[in-house]
């Protein structure tokens, strides 16, 4: 991969002096400089400076900006007005089931691609925030998603199924093990057992 990056940058340098031609390159400076270290004998950053005449750094968006963008996109997809948003249960889903996993642009893109695919298929047959919460669990916490999928009757039935309830010790222990194995940052462990009370 580094050889391909180096070849591409050398090609840009070779044809970069064409009259009336301007190139706009979007790249990760650290990654490209490291890739250029080998062909430039450890001077990748200096070699990059010879190629790029006017560098413009674009700052990463803040976590708040990313989450706000995500919120707006979910609203847009669900065709809801901006002020008709997030009260009670919906706020809990957004903050505790989606935002916990959003740590960068890649997480937002990954989530939205999957969410948009499923929402495009299901459309009005599903509540957009419910789908968004389940999508986040499926992508970022697949073990917990699988447990929910396998034990959905325990979670949605008000009456115990065949005498088994969520408070049955074997089921609670199973859920605790799943929550502990997927929840390294302790986001779920404290609340996962109290949600149905």
C-alpha cells in the first residue's frame, strides 16, 4: 500500500507543473507522510511539503457536531420536524443506544449507511428511533444485539413465557455475562437490568 501511495504522490509531483492546472488533494497528512518515508529515506513529511504548495488543514468536527448531524439525519429520514424530537423514550434511545457508540466520522457513516438501508426497506412499518437504536446495537454491540434477538419474548411480553421471566436467575446471569463482555466502558451494565421496572 505504501508503494502505491508513494507512486501516486510521485506522479502528482511529476505532472504538477502543468500550466493552468490546479490539483486539489484530500488526504491524511500523517498517513501519507508515513507512506512516503520509505522512498524518501525517512523524510516523508519533507517530501510531501515539496509536492503540496498550499496546505489547508480541515479540522475534525467535534463529537457534539457529529451527534447533531446524526440527529438531523435521523429526523430527515423519519420525515419529522426539527422541533418534534426527543422526549422521554426517544431521548433515551438516542443518548443511551446510539450516541454512546459515536466516536468519530467513520462511526456516523457506518451507522447511517446501515440505518438508511434498513429504513429504505421497512419505511413507515417501523418507528425510526426504534430502528436506529437496534441498528446501533447490531453494528457496535453485536453480542448484545444477538442476545436481544434470541430472548425477545422475555423482553416484550408482559406475562412470563412458559414460567420464565427476565428476573429468572439463569436469564439474568446470561444477560449480565453478555453485557459485561460487550460493555468495556460500563455504559449498559448499571441500567440494563432496571429498564423494565
